[in-house]
């Protein structure tokens, strides 16, 4: 079985579930999971976790993301992107570049975003998009998201190409819709490309066709990103033989005999005596112990 993370380039037309299903066929293993849904019409980075790395999926989903998107002003759709049914067309002739840029940059920072009806969020056990397809609209609570940075790459009104760095859970099509509403013209997302998901960059991503070729050649393992690479920002501790059984059983360690000088709640990477990555632990200052956070044995 393969263990590690593949930085997949999801192509247009594929769902995130399709990508996982395809990789299960390519690798002939079931234990695979993705780290954050991309709409079928969106493209870009989709980290996929194989084998033991599946345990890190939820941690990677929490990471910040970055996108390139084209905002189309003057068009309002039911899905907030160009694939939906057009609800309204509004004039954009009065728009000026300076005003438009000022409004767009005004979204930098935290703002309350209402999730779209056409989304995978669950309400009372049902996905919102399932209800939307039945013609139902229900009230959704606004969630605070953070736009870390928003850059205007090109402006040819009514279109604006944007690069957005944001917190997890941010809907870029909703951001496009909200920008349009603030400008008074309405707007929707015309295209979306995810260029970064946590530490994974689009420049180092691979399409499924190439991954299949590498598997057939017996070289797919060369593209796997080791699990511990996700935690490279944490200090490394390699334990001695006398603590190996405690590590293998997921037990806490007293700091005595290990490195010192850790901050309270600081995370570390734990390696067994042979140098194999085993777990993420955190230091609890009050106890002067390391306690397990996630095991990868």
C-alpha cells in the first residue's frame, strides 16, 4: 500500500469524488481521501492522501487557500457562478475602474459570508445543493471568513481577474456575488483556479493522466509527499530505544531525557529509534510532558 500525499491537479469537469475514485483505480487501494472539495467547473490543486496519510486529511482541510478567479459583473445566477441559471442582468456601463478596485480591496480582512444554497454544507442531514435542486431555499447563518489578500491581476470591465488568499471555508463564488452586490451591478464567478492549498502549490501538481503513467511505470511512489513534510514547521524529536514501546502505544512522555526548551502547547514531530516518522505530539508545560495529538503508525 502507498502512504503519502499526492498533489493532484484537478481538471475541469471532474468532481473531487471523481478524482478519489480514479486514484483508487490507478493505485488499486481503497484508503484514499481528498482534503477539500473543488466544484466540478473549478480547476487546480487538490491534495489527496493515501494510506496512513488519510489521517492528515482533516488537518490539511483546515489550511488557508489561494485562488485565481474571474469575476463577471452585471450577471446574477442562482449558483453564484456562470454555470447557473441567470436570474438577473444589470447594466455595468457606469462602472469605473478606480471605484471597482476600491470596493474589491475593501473585502480584505474578516467579513461575514452567507454560504450559497448550491454548496455541500449539510442542514438537518441534507446537503444544501440537494434542497436547491428541489427548488427550496432555506435560511443560512453567516460565517466569518478572512480574506488575507486580494489582488487585481487584470480589469477589463465587466470582467475582473482576481488572486485571492483566504481562510478555509471561504466561497470564492460568494465573494464574487458579494462584490457585485456592493457595486450595485450584481456579479458571479466566471472561472476558478485553486493555486495553493496549505503548503501545496499548483506548480508542483500533477494531472491524473500523468499519475496513471507513473503508476504503470512503477514510479508513482516518487511523486508521493511524505506525511511528515506537512509538519515541517514543527521541531523534530527522535526518541531512544527505551521509549520506543511508549511511542508505539501512543503514550505520553516525560520531558526528562528528551530535548528541552519548548513552549506550552508546542507541537513536535516524533520519530522512532530507526528514524521513521511516527506521530505529532504537543508539549504540556504544566505537566512537563509530551502528549500525543495524532499517530501515524
